[in-house]
């Protein structure tokens, strides 16, 4: 028998019996390569495609979508977002680039090649991170929930609660789909959760502490910069991480 997830009543029963569900293990990393990153980019979402990063940045009046050269950090294409919107997570779905906003309850759909606006969608609650699997967009809203939504209509199909050892994990932020799992930053931590797509159970943690030097860390944290950026190159099995206002993008291997 395979137990796919633990319900909260079952967790309570275990606790009453003096037993605790096993929490997911933590893994570390090694740095494979370091790339430059715009220190002024308040990174909300980042994707890799065909040799470029596509990046969404936040803050009212500073939000944008960008196409960036991986090796140099050069911004080769950019579209600013109207100042009333705080840009959030992005993902690429076929020929579209889709961007959430934090509290405007609207998602923008752009042509990926030209960044020309195509349409918008509305949703309830806040928008944080965004990714997709083969059939649905997957979004976070700062809670322990992940929403699976239709990529054409943005109608919600289902949602799962992300748990570790049966305990909900809040503040899920930037998302990336990696080899059948969802990777999620937990806001204001150095942790990335590896999440089972069907149950929401955390399969493991990647502890990204120590990527920045102490001086770099102090510099970005003064301005609100934290780990918040996951991109994956499926063709070459490369995992990239960065953060808001970070001066670097790190290619890492989990170990």
C-alpha cells in the first residue's frame, strides 16, 4: 500500500499516539558556474529557454519582463509594466509569456517573441509564483496552496496543499517545474521545496544558504533582497537559482 499524503486528522492521531510524521530530508548543493545578474532586478520569476533567461521583476514603477543573455546578464529585450501593477511570477506557455501581478488580480499574456500584449485574465487572491506542467499552469499565492489553472481560460481546475510531515508549508513563492516535481522557494528563507505534483507532499529540501558572500548578503538584504528565482534547462539538466537584487545567478547541482 502506498500512502500518497497525510491528512491533518491523521497527523493529529499520530501526535496523540506520541508519533510524528517523518519530515523531508535536506540536501545541499555545489556551484557549477556563476553568471552575472542585474543587481537592480527585483526578481519575481525566471525561466530558461533556448539560451536565454526570461525574467519578471517586481515593485510598483519598476516591474518589467525581460529577455536576458545567460552568459553576460545583458538585457536584450524589455517591456515595462504599468506602475499600478506589482509584477510577480512568470512562465512560458507555448508562444505566450504569462505574468502574474501581486494584488491587482490580473495576469498579463504577452507574445513571447515580441513582448506585445495579447490578453489578460483575472483571478482571486494574490499572485506570487507561476510555472506549468504539460497540461496546466501552476500558481502560488503566498499560502500553502498551489492552484492548477487552465492555460487558456485561467479557470481553476484544482488545488493542493503543500505539506512537510503533514504540516502545511506557507509562503510558497517562485515556482519551477523540474523533472515531474514542482520546485518552490519559501519566501524569506534560503530553502527550496521539492513538491510531489499529485499530493503536494514535500519530497525534499534544497538548502541554498551560503551562495552569496557575507558582504553581498548584507548588501541585498538591506534593500529587501532574498532568494527568489529558479530556472531549469531540461535539455542539459541545468538548475539555476538567483534572488531579488542579487548580483549573480548560480548554476548548481543538488547533492
